[in-house]
């Protein structure tokens, strides 16, 4: 008996109740951790076995935003690294995405698959070996070394989305521009690039968010000279200071939610349909 026929055999009130229970479980799985995060962020005292904080307050927020709290400096470092990662990733992704979308390259599928390898290989052994190499050439503990590590993962999103963005542009528009006497560069700059811009903006936002939240690569390559907000959150968690860890997590969560709303506006169905093609 199929699930559909089983649901059809249930009384209507029971089906409604079952649907409500399933939705409630999904809502709890999604919003439960966020609610716990908010409680810890504003909890002043919370001890086991109490189900809720004993006292709410803002003293830990004051500690985070004090100059010696290091949160603002770490946030600035995280944003600066994320911006550099976006620039480096797009500098590679735009020409690579255009070539993969427009040129008849041999082994095109293998090239796209090659960009997925950093996601397929376990991160930990890769970062350990990268840290050893960077230590030998003087890149360990530098902003540029951390940016290179972040870009190795950001290129996966950047190249695939850029390739889909350029593939979604109607080639006849480029041909019409060339027939009117435009040079290849003028055609790319005035026709192709503006039409592909929404997908490229979405690609940049994805890379920015992944870099902003990256912890493992920064830990192995940047510590102790480069401190980002995820590293600060990790140190607070390991020290048992869950209030500080929750506040730094919220600082990372707010831009992520805001940028994802922007991505939903720019990343249209025609671009998504071209991903991997």
C-alpha cells in the first residue's frame, strides 16, 4: 500500500493532525537551535537542571563589544578576508566560467568536476598539509595564506555559478552586437557581462558567506596571527563561555540571513537550470 493511499484512508481530522505534527517537528529541528542560541546570547545566569535562564541581561554583549573583547577586530578581519577571497575567486571564475559556457572546450565536464575536488576530499588532512607547505614558504599566519585556503573552496561555487550565469545569456544577443561592429571585448563588456551580472553577484555572495564562516582552514593556516570571528567563537566555546560564543554566532548569522535573501532575488531559475551544463 502506497503512502498516498494510506493517507487517503485516514479521516480528515487525523490527516490534519498528522500534517501539523510533521510541520511542528520540522519547525523544531530548524528553529530550536536558533532559539537556544538566542537564549544563551541574553542569558546572564543559566545552570543545570534549570530549563530556562535564571536571569537575562546584556553584560556579555558589553564584554564582546569592548575594545579588549577582540570581537570587532575579529569581525573586521573576517570581512576583509572574505572580500579578498571574493575578488580572487571572481578573478578566476569570470574568465573560466565564460570559457566553460561559450567555448567548445574538450573535457569540459572533467574540468567542472576538477573544481569540485576540494569539496570531495576530507578537509582536515588537506589543511594539515597546506599548513606545512605554507610554513615552509612563509605564508602561514598571514592574511594572504588564509585567503588562498578560502579561495580553494570558494572557487567551487564561483566557477559553477559563473558558468551557469554565462550559459543563461542568449548567444544571439552577442551575435547581434558583433554584427553591429562591436569588438569581442566591447560585446563582452556591454552585453554579456551585464546580463550575467545577477548570477555573478549571487556567486560573490556565496563565496563571501563561505569565507566568513570558514573555521578549519583558518585554524590551521592563520593561527595564532590571524584571528577571525569563527576562531573567537571556537575559543569561547572551548572555554565554556557559551554566552560569548552565542553572541559571536549571532554576529555571523545576521549577515548570512541578509545575504541569502539577496541571493534569492538574484539567482533566478534560468541560471539554476544551467548549473553543471
